[in-house]
């Protein structure tokens, strides 16, 4: 199997790196060429310079490369990605911005004197026009060479792109100027002409356009350079994500610790993580306990306590003691690599708005060339001087370049998804953005999403004359010897409230009923009332009422007795996350109706819903029926988002119009969701929807600007009211505007 090829249900999938693309029309052309092959479905993204290709059996990757090359571009098959190769790539390759930067600087240095001489008649000394030609010619020939080269390649294949417009416009301006200098009167000593940046007819009466040819080339080179730089900056979040990982690791071999590069680590290897070191890869703790700082991956500032049997994630930092970890996932299988993959997938796909822009770009260029020729013919036919007619035609060619149109969606997607990754929000694909705009209902799974998903001590009710702390200390000491989840919750709660617990003696676990033992000379019993009754201990009326009320709210009540009496009732429950109520309020602010969905009984569900501010509840729902609840809401005309974390939520996440998977949940849930929330904090769900909507809004603003700009400017250019120099500057600035507008998403909080 070729490196980089993935098996899918429909066949195979590969990602090709495309070279030579200079605009969105190029991407559209490569896409059309690939899709002509039988059994091939391709999506080409100009911003990422990659093609995502799905192909059936019988099609070879080499055929795909040949098809791209037949279109006049280059394609390379990527190696199988791993954390190590992905991290090393930016260091090993040359700076891709160096060549365009050098070309831009040289063009600026040469163009500025040409433009100044043309703009200020007082500086136009004798033979100034020949100095202008000497300075402008290298800019138009060498500076604009990438445009000429691309235009020629496209012409050979019978196509036209935005580069065709740029090449034709600048060469036409240079050609006219050469004609005027060599065969006309423009080369005569003492020739001068004015220069005007105004919207009026007659602005093209001057007979040479060297400042237009050089200025347009420089403006467009500047626009392309800033585009390239923004693409690189927007992809920085992805590179930063991959560079989080450790570079080498101390592996235990035959009882000795050996430092090896991260790429040599294999599943099953045991490796050492010292305090302050990064955990090399995903694994399970086999020795030691520590606090792990996962803030780089999750944004969560509080370190997580880990011990024997706990899972840890690669690239997180060991903030406490020494750990020995057994590797469970390495290379491209790790959570870090999967996160990066999700981000890259999102950046490579296309939203519906982008597909519209691509279709427009494909037909736009031939129409513009025809319009420019029509403008030239019309003004010549109307008896206007040739210089003026030529000026109008060149302005049409230059103003029409829809670079901004091609950049509108990819740059916003790159920046939005990159910013999401930094905040612990992984957007699986651009089509997800469309869904977030329409969603009006959000279904929240209870356990693990709204609540912590683990039992915790909720309340202590002591009998009259008994100290709460004393009851908790004795009960906690007894339960500390048990492995039962409820016992662990009580012991953990006791340690938090009263500190160190005493030692228990003669401990006995009574299956299904509770525990008993001796603590500090007291015979202590904790569990169901039936167990206490075996010891002749009966609940007094006050504690019996407390127990009944707790169970009515869906909580577990544990009776505790010692020295011949029942002394306390402890309430244990799956507690609501402290941030859930705030999260629900934020979701309401976004115009969403929250719905609670749970398999728990009605009483538990209503209690949790009331605590966080949810009115609509579906309780006692079997795992396989969760998807039916989503379908029912959709049948009522609602557009549904689902937030869940468990295997039993996967089908509902897939069924929902928008699936948000908690990153603290199962791999199956994460795979089924459209958005993954790396942290287990429900507030991130509101942030994810806000970010997605902001990204979509930015795309629409970008597209509006690009469309409005061309629609408004083309008639002015055709009417001869727009100087070609002004047209070139405006065209380049529109691209810079789109890129700058997209980069504002990096400030999203």
C-alpha cells in the first residue's frame, strides 16, 4: 500500500500535495481534471495546496499524479504521517516565503522610482521615460515571471486563470509602452505626462504605462506574499499542536533506562517520565503517582492527579513525581496526532459557500477576457483615442482578478479551525459551520456531560447530638478499605473535609449490603438499612425521612451506625459539574433551547435539570433509543445539536444535525461527532458554536467584499474611469483585506 493511502468503506483515500497553483481557478481546474477519472472524487483546496482524493479499486495513485501533471501542475504522494515526521518537517524544508519575499523586495525597489517619476511631472527630467523603461522592464519580466509562467502553462492546456489576467494586463501595458517609445512620440526628449488617481475619463491619454505595468506587478506580488504568509500563520496552530510532543524518551530495556528518539518508541514499551518532563506518548501508568499538566492540550489550568492504572496523554507535562508508563498508542495513532489530523481534515474540506465561489471563479476568467476585448473594441469603434481605449481594457483585466474570491473561504477556515484547536475545539469539517448557523435545539446527555459521571459525597446528615465531622471520619475510615464506587466517593469526600482517616480493623465486606469493621474502638456499620438491622440498629424517624427524600431525588443514601445506634445518613450522587449551569445559560444566549437526555429515572433527571436551568427532559431512555429522541425532535422541525461523551451517544451524535463530542469521552463518540471538545467542560460547547458561527460570518463578509468589489469596479473600468494603476492597487488590497479580516479570528476568546 502506498504511503499516505487510507482504506475507506468506498475504496481508498489519499492526500496529494499540489504544486504550481497560484489562484482559486487553478484549484478548480485540478479538481475538475481529477474528477474526470472514473471512480475518483476529489476536493482541491487552494489555501492548503492539497487535494483530498477518494478513489475506487482499479485506480492507482500514480494515475492521479499523472492527471494533475496533465493539467499543468505538480503532485506528490505524501509519506505516512507520524508525530515525528510532522514535527520535523518545518525545520527541514526551506522557508517557502523566501523566494516571493525576494521577488517582492526587488520589485518594490525598482517600481517606486518609476511610479514617482510618473506621478510627479516636475521630476520628469529629459529622457526620464527611458530610465523608467530600464527599471520597469525587470519588474514586468522577472518580477511577474510566476504569473507569466502559470499563464503559459494554462494556455498550453486550453485554460485561463487569474494569472492569465495579470499576465495579459502587465504585458499589454509594457508592450504598448515599448511601441510608444520606439515607434511613437513618447521616446522624444523632454516628453512629459501627468498622472491622476481620479475616477474620470481621459486618465489614459498619456502614451506610456510603465508605472502601471510595474505598479500592478508589485501590488499583486505584495498581495500574494501576504496571502502566503497568512496561510503559513494560519497553519501555525496545527504545527504548534504537533510540536508539543516530546523529542526523545527514556525507555526501560532489561531493567536499564535508555534514551531513544521518539520515533523508536513502540506500543508496549515501558518508559520513564521524570518531574517536569513531557509524557512521550499515550499510555497507562504502571508505577508511581503524580499530577499531570494537560493545559497545552485541553486549556485546563488545574493539573490532573494520576496513579496506577490511569491513562495519560502524550505531550502533557508531568508536574509531580516519577512515573513509569506503558505505551498504548504511538506515532499517528496518538491523541495529539489525531487532534492534528482532525484540524487538517477540517482545513482541507470545503463548505457550501466555498463550492459556490469555486464555480464562479471557473467561469469568471474567460468572461473577463471577453469583456476586456469587448471594451477595447467598443471604445475604438466609438472613435476614442487608442491610448484611452487600451487603458480601459487593461483596467478591466486588472480589476477583475478574483483573488479575494478564492481566498474568502480557505483563509477564514484555516484561521478559525486553527484557533479552535488552540482552545480545545476541534472542527471536523467546514460543512459543520453551516450546521451551527441553523441549530435551534441542543440535546445534552446527562452523565459525563452535564454531570461529572463519577459518584461524589453530596451531603452528611447526622443524628441529634452527633458531630457531622465525627460521623464522616468514622464512615470514611471504614469505606476507605472498600473498592466499591460508592465507598470510594465517601472516603474521598471524608478526606477532603476532615483530612487523614484512621485505620480500620476487622474489616468485612457484606456483598450487596455494605461494610463493617472496627475504627478507633467503635464497631462501625455502613450500608443499606437491612445490614444495620442485622446488628439491631434501626433508623430514627428524622434520618428515615432524610433517606426517603434523598432517594426521591435519585441519590444513594448510606446509613452509618456505631455503638448501638444509627448515627448518620450520607448522600452520594453523580454531581453536577460546577460549570454546567453557566454553560446552559450561555447556550440559551445563543438562541438554543436546551434539552436533557438520560437513562436515569425521572426524579434524578428533573433534579439535575432544575439545578442547571433546563426545562425539557427525556428520562429513562435506553441507550439504543437516544437516536429516536433526536429523530423525534427533528420531525418537529427542529435543527438539533447533540452533546455527548459515551459509546451509547455515538448514534445520536451521528443522527443530530450537529454532533459535539466531549473529548473526555470515548473514541467512538469522538469519531461520531462533528465537533470535539477536548475539555470536559460544557461551556466549551457554547464557545464551539460561537467560534463556528464567527468563522461562517467571516467567510460571508469575505465573499460579500470580493463580489461587491468586482461588481462595483468592473463597470468603472470598462467605462474608462479607472486608472489601471489604481485598479491594480485596489485588486491587491481586496485580497489583503480578506486575509486580514480572516486573521481577526485569531483573537477569538
